[in-house]
C-alpha cells in the first residue's frame, strides 16, 4: 500500500527537480512482498530513457531457488542510445502530431557494442567458466522497442518473468518488451571461446524502428584469441512466429510451494479495445495528430495526482465511468475499419471494490495499423489466461482459458491483430495505472486507471501520505 505514495513521491521529486530539490535526499521505506527481478524508472515525460535501474530481490535467507543454484548472477539491462535529448524528441512529435524519431542504437548495460560511426570499444564482457551455470536477469528498459535477446552457441532456460517463477523451458531466443524482466539460466557448456550476445528489435507492424543490433560478449575464462563466435542468424524484426512461440511457452511454476492463485470466479468481466486513432489538430503538420485509446478513450493526464484526488476526495479531477466495453462493436481486426479514427478524450477511471476479481480481455484493433502493445498494470500481478489471433470470441475462447498454470506477470504483449485475456484480484487499494509500455503510445493516451476502494479496517485501506509529503 505504501508503494502508492512512494511512486507518487518519486514522480513529485522528479517534477520538482528543476525548481528546488537539487541536492535533496529522500528516504523511502516499503515492505517487499515479492522476490525476483524488477526495475525502477521515472514515469513522467520521457525521463525513463536514462532514469532507470534494476531491483534484485533475493529469496528469504535459507530459501533456495526452485532451480539449481547458479554459480553467479548478472543483471542485463537492455536500453537505447539517443543522440538527441529525449524531451526534444517527444516535444517535436507532439508539435507535429506525427510519430516520434526512433533511437540511434540499442544498448546492453549501457553499451551498443562496436557499431558504425561509434568509437565505443567497451561493452559487457561476461566472463564464464566451463561447466558452470549463470543466472542472467534481463530487463528491457527501452522506451519504444520490444527486443529479441540471444547468445551465440548457447541455449537459455527461462525460469522467471516479472518476478514470478515459471516452468523452466529452453529457447534460443527470448522476446522481451519494455517493462518486462526475464531471468534465464545459461550453462557454459563449451570448453573455451568467445560468443556474441545480441539484442535486436521486434516489430511486426509497418512502423519505423531503430534497427541497430546491440552486442556484448560471453567470454570463457582463459580464452585469449580474438575470434568470436557470431550468431548464425538474428531474428528478422518481423519474426512474429518466434515471439508467439516464446510467449506460448510461458507457464507459472504452480508448484506446491509457489501455487498459481488464479481467480476462478469473476466479479468484473471487462473488454477493452487497444487502438491508435487520429484527432484534429489545427497546428499540426497534417491538421491532425496521431493518438491512442482504450475503448475509444484517449487518457488525459490530470493536473493533480489521481491518488491525491482519490484520498482527499477532491472532485473534478477524474470520473469513475470508464467504459467496461467498447462503445461501438465492429470487426476489430478485420480489413474494414471505421473511416472515422476520432477518439474521445477524458480522465476516466474504472472503480473496483476491494478484493473483487477481474477478467480483462485486451483486444488490438486495425485502426491505422494493428500493432503489438505491451500492456502494463501497476499494483498487481495478473495471470495471462488466454490469447489468440483475430477477434476474441467469448463463447469459444473462454472454454480454452488456462486456469491451472497460466503465466503470472505485470506486463503482457497484446499481439498484433489479436487479443490477450488476463485475470487479477483487486486486493491493493488505491489508484493504479494500466498503460502501454511503449512510451510513445502512453504519451498518445494509451492508458487508464483502476480506482480500488478500501476494504475493512486499516490493513485493507490506503495509508495516508507521509507528513513531509511535498505539495506540488
Ligand atoms: C528527428 O529526425 C529528423 C530527421 O532525421 C531530424 O531532422 C530531427 O532533428 C530529429 N529530431 C530530434 C529532436 O532529434
Ligand atoms: C534500418 O533502418 C534504416 C532507416 O529506416 C534503413 O535505411 C536501413 O535499410 C535499415 N537496415 C536494415 C538492416 O534493416
Ligand atoms: C501526414 O504527414 C506525413 C508527413 O508529411 C505524411 O507522410 C503522411 O502520409 C500524412 N498522413 C496523413 C494521414 O495525412
Ligand atoms: C473521503 O470520503 C470518504 C467516503 O465518504 C471518507 O470515508 C473519507 O474520510 C474522506 N477522506 C477525506 C480525507 O476527507
Ligand atoms: C470514438 O469516439 C469518437 C468521438 O466521439 C467518435 O466520433 C467515433 O465514432 C468513436 N469511434 C469508435 C470506434 O467508437
Ligand atoms: C478475498 O476473497 C477471497 C475469495 O473470496 C477470500 O478467500 C479472501 O479471504 C478475501 N481476502 C480478503 C482480505 O478479504
Ligand atoms: C465456435 O465453435 C463452434 C463449435 O466448435 C464452431 O462451429 C464455430 O465456428 C466457432 N465460432 C467461431 C467464431 O470461431
Ligand atoms: C493487520 O495485519 C497485521 C500484520 O499482518 C496483523 O497482525 C493484524 O492482526 C491485522 N489486523 C486486522 C484488524 O486484521
Ligand atoms: Cu502500445
């Protein structure tokens, strides 16, 4: 619960930086209810391009991993290199109403690896010993790009995503969206040598991406030669089958010790379309601007925080009438899209009673273009109970939901021209954003929030803000 105010304080601290807080130190206290790899990042403007880092939460002392203990662990943060100030990039895009520029390179732990027109010789050089197993904690911190991640000559065993254990499975390639984390075991099963590590973009819509592959090295101790084993192939950027196979392989561990507590009874059954759109804009290049929306609502950021408005009962900041269904039903993923791409603008939230259960079907549409959207929910983990191509069919698709061992996570890709169904229990009171983790889409309004009411007594209620909470 305290997490709510912590997030808000970080946001406020960042928004006040240019004014007066330079040099100020804040201390945050919170209980950690999870373990695994998570990350922290700025949530206003495009500051998270550089304001981010890993949070590694180890199991309780004496509690082993549910997989063989790795010899060593390594955090791997995938991100982007921008020659321009990212604020200039998004401001330029908002002024023109068009898509933003893409980054200039990708990075692995801050380095792109040797690329054209870049003097950087440094880069991650992961030292390994033959026969040993390593745990890589991979985080995608990029603003706008989903990534493939591979290591030449080695299989990766996925054991955890978004700080939830998975049934282990082997893969050549992991697919990771902004916001997601993936822990993999890597067995150093060669005697010697150097092997290429690579991160390259995944985009299966006709949308520009930064197509520069970031590289690093896996280096067997004592291998002196300069030859490096490269990858025989990198996935093409539109390698949908690789992405689908990867996401279809993910399952909760669902062991006795780590059960998957999937809500079986659903209190709120919601259906949200996830779309791009176009609204008029007199000063924009085309007389219009590209926007994005959930159920045709382009989210408008309020002037004061939603959590403050909720806690202090400040009226006029938001309404709690977010539509639980699309206002117009059509063939969402069909060729024939509405000719009118306009959206409504609003600061509308969906209200949930404490401890109620939610089933949410996220449906991509073909407005402007179908596209993969990594949707992130704050405040809760959810279970991905189903997914598919085309339009969600309640009769046929619900029957095939996995309610036994669906993957548990906090960010899930809604595939291009398809749907994804998630379930969660609203047992964390407060106001919680749900948004596309592609920063450009969030900026365009692809977000909404749930307001979760208090339950009974202090344990089920939102904590008050700390006394020294800065007032904006
Ligand atoms: C975006 O890209 C265009 C074309 O390369 C360039 O002219 C412009 O300066 C870039 N904008 C920013 C903010 O870097
Ligand atoms: C990468 O993108 C640039 C600019 O969009 C394009 O000119 C180039 O051909 C692309 N390269 C590859 C390997 O796809
Ligand atoms: C908007 O303007 C850009 C750049 O001038 C152009 O490429 C694009 O086709 C235009 N889009 C629409 C919907 O008019
Ligand atoms: C806000 O309204 C609720 C419900 O009426 C009330 O219980 C609560 O005390 C109010 N909070 C504040 C800070 O006024
Ligand atoms: C979305 O809302 C706009 C503005 O009210 C309307 O013109 C448009 O038809 C709506 N589109 C859909 C798909 O609901
Ligand atoms: C939430 O609901 C579940 C299922 O109805 C129940 O078992 C659990 O005790 C409830 N939790 C709280 C904190 O009320
Ligand atoms: C649903 O399933 C039934 C029977 O399995 C099948 O006849 C029907 O075509 C399916 N409908 C859709 C929309 O897929
Ligand atoms: C609140 O939680 C604490 C710690 O979990 C527990 O000791 C206490 O009994 C709970 N109080 C109520 C009213 O449930
Ligand atoms: Cu998106």
